[in-house]
């Protein structure tokens, strides 16, 4: 069976960011710090933090995908954060299997001691994800999701 692909445009991404930030705002959650998961979460980090007006940002560096194949998860960099008294939002582009997010959130909960730690993604695949983000914009299906910043990895899907 051939893999189906869903390719998002930059216009789609702008709409997704607006939807996600609206959900975060409606919840009353106001993060003090926004952390993005590399590499796919870097663009969402910038866009979400800017829309939320949060200037304190950081990154978690992980490696788990090689093009469209998930490999063993390796956390390359986890920031040292004293989360006491802080609300932290971790941002990524997608919760597909959720293995990356689950591992990061478990590690972060143990190491940061944040008052509140929440996760937001552009897309969640509820049927396959080991973790359902606190905030998400879109529920994906079985298709492989491609974002516009992945053009070099998937040039065959862009004209």
C-alpha cells in the first residue's frame, strides 16, 4: 500500500498557528517559557511564541527521524531549567507516534519541576500517538504530513 502524503503550505501554517494560539488563549494558560523540539518544532516555536508574546524561548535537540522513517530517539540537548514558579509550553509540529514527545515530557517533568508543563503541536494523530498534546490545531489521519520547511527533504511534493 502506497503512503499517502498531506503537504501543508505556508498559508496553511499561518492558519494552524492562529487556531493553536486561540486554543491556548481560551484555556487561560499563559506560558512564561516556550520550548521547541528540533528540528521540526523550530518554526512552530518561533511562530507560536511570537503570537503568544512570549520572549523567553529555548530548544530541546532530539534526533528520531531520517526523512520519513522513525529511528531510535536520542535526546542531544535538554536545557537546564529551574521551573519552580514557571509555566512551560513545549511545542512541536506533530504528535505522530508520540514517542518523542512522551520521552521528552517525562524527562522534563522529572528535571525541570515546573509549576505547569504543557505541550502543543500543530497536528496530532490520536490513533497512533502515545501522548495527546494539551493543545493541537488539527487531527491527522494515516497520511504522512509534510510542512513547507521540509521542502529540501521532500522536493517531489513541491512544485
